[in-house]
C-alpha cells in the first residue's frame, strides 16, 4: 500500500456492486459467485479492495439471491447493502448512500471484474486526490472497444472528460476512439450525494445509470477526470461463460508466471490448473496436467507428477507425489513419497519420510515418521506410529454401520498382508500381525497376533472331483 493510501484510508469507502443476475450467463448461480482461479469473482474483488481499505470500509451491494451471496463472502468481514429491486448501477449507489455518507470519498468497483489489481485501485485513488476531482473514471484501451462507452476528453492531453458516449450514440468520428469506460469510479462523496437524485431512468431499460453522473457533474461545473489502466484485461467482466473461461485462463496464466518467476518449474503450464492462492517454494517441479487447488502450499525441492489433483493441502520439502494421485485437506511432511494412484482424503497427516504407495487410501489417518503403506491399503480413522510397516491389502475396519471407530497402531509394528483390523482396536509397539489375519482384540507390545483359520489340505481332492465331472 502506498504512503498516500495509508494516510487517507479512513476517508475512503469502497462499494462493490454485486446485486445483478447475470442473465447472459444462462445460469441459476448469481453472477458474482461464478468462479475463476478457484474462487468466486466477488471474492477476488474483495481481496483486492481489502489491500486498500479495511474490510469494514467495504460495502457490497447485494440483491439477486442476496443471502447466498452474503453467505459466500461473509467471512471476509465486509459490510452489506441491500438492493431488493435492481434498477441499475445508479440505483445501487442510491441504496448505499446512507452507508457511505460518513466518508469523504468513495470508490466504486464491480463484483464481476476480478482481475483489477491493487496497484490500479491505488492509481485511481491517488489520481483522484491529486486532481481534486468530483469524479474520476478508470478507463482502458482494449484491442476492440466495440460495445463499450467511449471517453471523450476535453483535449487530447487533458485529464478532464467532456462526455461518456455509449456505443449506440457514437458519431463516426467518435467510433475511432479507443479509450473506454471501465465502470470503475472514484467520487468525492459530498458531490456524488448532492447530485445523485438527478439521475433519470428515461432509457429503454428504465434504469438509473451511474455513468450519467459524468454529465450531471460536468453540467454543475464539477471536475470530472479520467485515468487509463495499465492493462485493459484488468477491467474486463464476464457476461458469458466463454468470457468467464477466458478470464480464468488469464488469471491462471498470471499465477503460473508468478510461480515460475519465483523459481518453480512448471512444464506445459497451459495444461495445469493452478488456483490463484496456491503457493510453491523454489526448485519444485510441476509436471503437465496437474491441478493445484484452493490454498495448497508446497515446499521446496518437491515434484508433483502428471494427472495429480491436490486440493487445500500443505506439503513440505522434498516431497514426491507420483502420477494420478488425489490429495485433499491433508498435511504432508518433508521427504514423503506418495503414489502412484494414492488417495489422501481429508484429515490425513503424513510424517517425515512416510511412504504411501499405489492404490492406498487414507482418511483421518496419521502416519508417524518413516511409516510405510506401499500397496492396496485402506487406513481410515487410524493412528500409525513411526517406523511401522503396513503390508499389502491391509484394511482398518472403522465403520460399524452407525459410528466410526479409531485403530491405533504403535511404533515399529509389522502388519502382514491382507489383514483386517476391526476398530476400535490398539496394536502396541513392536507387535507383529500375521498375514491374512482378522484382528478383533488389542495386541500387546512385542506380541505376535494371528487371527486366521487353520489350513486344511486334502491331497488328491482335485483329481477326484474332475473325474466325477468328466462327460460320460
């Protein structure tokens, strides 16, 4: 945050408009709750605004499915303004007028413009103050300005705006203008509120447009200025699913570029889905077709191989996740080896140098340092001590049809292949479980437990059976 921003933040409110339906998306979901980069459009805007002002100075205008939107972002600490009936952007600010009346200035953002950067908001705010403006308009110069309102300046090198002209009203000469209105504004609150009731709805949609404040303030001899965004992509919204997906691709490309600039190797980054809040330490390698979601954290010198999906996990240093693994809401310490085809379900905790191999599934399982479960195993609601070896095909039977129960396995235990441990049960340190056992009682320290039927061998039985079945 700039020093100017720090000194003046108590004088600035941010209003985020998030009440619309987004009918062109053809979706039941509120527009601002559609996701890019792993979180809702609105959450991106709030996160950026919260770097400029305190969350309690951010007011989100909600209307369509208001409670759903409120629930989705309430943890951010922002405040809400209700717009029960949506009659345009100007009407949204009218609904927020009482909330912002105590601030000297107000910044207006759109809840469906998720790529806006903190630096750009600071630029608008600083420019607004330096120009002593009643209204400051953030503009952009996209490759194709068609469909957007154009900014007509009083002179080519002047910051002052003469008019905002909508596409349908452009003259042939004005159609050559490449600078567009982004719909993001800063206002001196007193000037805004003084003239806000002059907005009219004499248009085809019978709505009140905040854009009209430029002409209203200009007519009142108030200063209206504009400043251009560094990148036009920052101000792009999503009116269709195709545009939404394009924004997602842009954000993910920026995320991958940020990580690679910090020393992470991402092979074929265009094939990977890396959410915006993922963080990775240097010298880690991400192979093609990997998904890293939510708030995943990965340490240094790790390798994530292709077709793996990691969701809200924390991985330490020197971790290897082999191909086709799925990890969710789990914690993995340094030196762990996972997969291929392993599934860590929520609540799994793997200690240092743990090995979890192919077709192993864990759920609410804690494995101590150096423990191994290398093949075809299910560990649910389990505690496994350091140095313990879990053989192939072992199952902790944690569910009795009503409740879940815990299996506790101590340190340096050997659990033979194809064993079932029926919880609740404890296997103490250094115990052995014979292969093929069904263990239903606690096993003392250092003991050998075998729970299987005695083998019966009848020699010649197969030959006699075949002779009885031979065709006559």
